[in-house]
C-alpha cells in the first residue's frame, strides 16, 4: 500500500485576517484553550499540535496525516470560539509545509506583529510550545520546527535592527532615560500632575526597575490618590522647588495654561546637584516646561512632539529592516524544509 | 626570517591591527551588529595589536637597556600602548560600549603617525636614566599617566557626543551605541583620579631624586611637568567639589590633553644626560 507524506500545517487567524469583532470571539481563555486541545486530540489524523494564543492571534500548528483533517480542525475552532462558519471562512487561513514554517518564523520574530519588531511575541510562542511539550502534544516534527524557530527569531533580533528603538511615547521616554542614566533602578522620578499619561509613563519606568516615584499635584489629595496607584510619595505643587532638586527625571502632564517648570526653578534645582543630569519630559499640552530650560547644561528636555517624532523614526527604521529579515527567514526556511519533509515522510509520522 | 621581525616591523604590525580593529568596528556599527559581537571581534584585534606593540617596544628596550622612552617616537608609541592597557581594564570592568572602537582609532592614529614621521626616530637618547631604576620608574609612570589621560580624552569626547546627541535629538547611527551620560561621568571621574594618582607618584619619585641634585632637571621641563600635573589636579578637585562637571569638564579634559601632548616636546628635549645617538635610517 502506498503511503503519502504527512502535512505540517498552520491554521488560524490574526489581526491581518480578522476584524476586531471576530478577534474578540477568537480570543480564547485557558479553559477554552484546554477544550480546544481536547477536541484537537480527538481528530483522526492529527498527530502533533500546538496552540499559539495571544490577544491578536489564535493559531494552530500541527502535523496531519491527510488534508481530510482540516475540516474537523475548522469545526473544532468554531465550536470552541462560537464563530459562525462564515466568520471563520473569512478570517482563518491555512498554510501548509514550507509556508507554515515561514509563517511561524515570521510570527516569532515579530515581523507579523501589529507593532513590527515587538519582542513579547517570542515569549508567547515559547510559552505555547512549552505548554504543548508538557502535554505531549508535540512530536519530532513540531519539536524541530519550534526549536529552529527560536534560533531564527534570536538571530533576527541579534543581527538586524528590527527591534531597535522604542515606538510608544512612554517607552521612548524610558529609552531616553536609559541613555542618560544607564540603570534606572536608583533614579528618582517626579511626576507633576496626576493625569493618565503621566501615570502610564511611570508604569513604563517601573517596568525598567525604577522605584523612587513621587507625584506632585495642585491638590495634595489628588497627588495622594495618584501616588497610591503608582506606589510612590505625594506632594503638592508648593513643594516643587525641593522636589525638583532631588529628582533625576521629571514627567509633567498638568492642564496648566502656564509653565509649571520654569527656567529659574530648574536652574535653581540643578545648581544643588550639578553632577547629575536632569531629564525633563513634557507630556502636557499646552506645555508645562519652559523650553528655555533646554539651554541649561546637563538638562535634557523632550516634549510630546519630540517623543512622537522619535517613535515614528524608530518605527520607520524597523519597517525598513523587514525586507532584510524576510530574506534571512526565507533562507532559514529553505534550509529547514528538507529536514522537516524527511520527517514527514518517515513511516512513523504518516 | 628573524630580521623580518625588527622592532619597527612589530610596531607596524601592532599599528595595523589597531587600525583593522577600528575599521572592523566601524563596519560592524554601520551594519548594526550586536555590541557583544562587536566587542569580541574588536578585543581580539586589539589584544593582538597590543601584543605586537609590546614585543616591538620590548626589543627597543633591550637595545636601549631601559624603558623605551628614548625619543618622541618611543614616547608616542608608549602612550598608545598605555592607553590600550588601561582600556583593557576599564573596558572589561565597566563594559563601556564603543570605548574599544574609540581607543582603537586613537591608538592606531598615534602609532601610525609616529611610524610615518621618520624624524621622530632618527635620534635616540642613551643611558637616559643613568641606570637608576627609580628614575626609569618615574619616567614610565609619567608616560603611563599620559595613556590614562588619553583614554580620559576619549571618554570625554564620547560624553560630548552623547550630550550633543541628546540635546539635539539626533539619536540614531553611532549615537545609538554610546554609553549613558552618567556612566561616562563616573568613568571620567575615575580616570582623572587614576591619572593624577599615577602622575603624582611619578613626580614624587622624580622629586625625591631631584632634591639631591637640583641641576639635574632643566627648568622648562620642570615647569611643564609640574604645570600638567597641577592642571589635572585642579580639574580633579573641581570635579570632586562639583564645580566642573558635564560638558565643561569634558571640554577641559579634551583641551588639557592636547596641551599635555604638546608639552612632550619640551619635556623630551630637556632631559638631563640626554646623549643623542643618530640611528641608522630605516
């Protein structure tokens, strides 16, 4: 009896193929993911599988003995997510063999992400693989493909500029602070104004290890409320001169029509700690920080436009790297495919 | 075969390896290679260059029966060699990105310029130190401190570049790899402290012999040497008191090293017991 090779497949939907309303249905929690895995395990002919489930994509990777398994996979996805066949038909794509490998490489490298070059996806793919491995859902084909995927993603991150530069206002500010202070763990951050954008920026700094947070607001009660959220100290604006002298980074986002941080105030503050630089982040419109402060030695002032411009430049640079990354991944896919094809042809996998 | 490895041939090899390190580093940067990979490649080339330079200077030291500081050529080579040695310690301790590239460019420039100016090596002093190891140590430490100040000049230049980049919002290209302002400030402070300490020890040793024979050192050399030491000491004290920081500190270090390099001429020309020997043209 003649045997035919098994098929390596990728079946799923992402932000490229599905509108938000469908993605909301496709976003499955742990319980439904477990339900889906159970159903996949029951489909005749599906020998290996792993589920990559993030906020922007639900993708199944697996090995099927024949193409006959695909309608059952489709149905399992529909049953678990509650999507109609029409929604699935328009959102779900199926890639096979060489194309499936290339797609997984691109996903793990961040090329297929909504924010090109983001790094979180690699961790999510690793988690997906680890979960599948722990449950014995993977086999020789997927194990090899995923291991090669991680190597390819690491190579892309190390040897291209796809992940260079930050692309959101808050992370650009954190990146700049790193270029001024190096380690951020011991920097003192003063947030002027209890607005949302200021607190989001604080969160970004905290994610890089910053702990010394102080919030200053026109009313102490508001400052205390925001400081409780940020896990820091509270001050009223009357205490600004003292606070400015002690701060390394000041992020200001009040709704004041006048400058809150004047040249005189900053000059007086920096004079008391001349050896340490001061990073001013003006997140307010109209601006809170007098532009003349930028003329002071050891003071670095960035406003919203500056940060947005850097973010745009970084994004453009990342996008310019995409073609280079795709060429590298195409070579790696071509190199891996014969090995995978050999495994798919092996008697044990068909 | 042995004649191929003359002192100058070895010094040429060293200089060319420094240059290769600098060029490889620059190419790596334009291709946005990872700082780790770049550092490894650079360090291999720089260690090779430093090794050859060491062998070349060692051969000259054997011929001169003392530390190879007999003429401008040897002093400039020794300054480059010292700067590289200090970089190996500073670079591995603080992992300052791009410092290797800057040091490679600096050492290659000094070494190549000294090799390309034959006049610097036509005449060489003999028995410079009167077989006195203390005087030899004094001279070697003084020139070594110039190596430290040379590295300080490079880190000051990096600080000026980083400051310019952050002030003018030009953050890509070479600037992307520069160390942080705070890291550069800390390294500058430590380097000026190290340089002043070495020069102070050197001058203390020299002074202890000078008081026994005041006429042994000519006045211009004495004034220039003490002037350089005093200038760096004042810079150190002002930095310590927080009166000279950031860009102003970096500019002062840059200018001061230029003046210190220029002072090597008068210092070299006013050595006691300088018995010039015309070397065979190479």
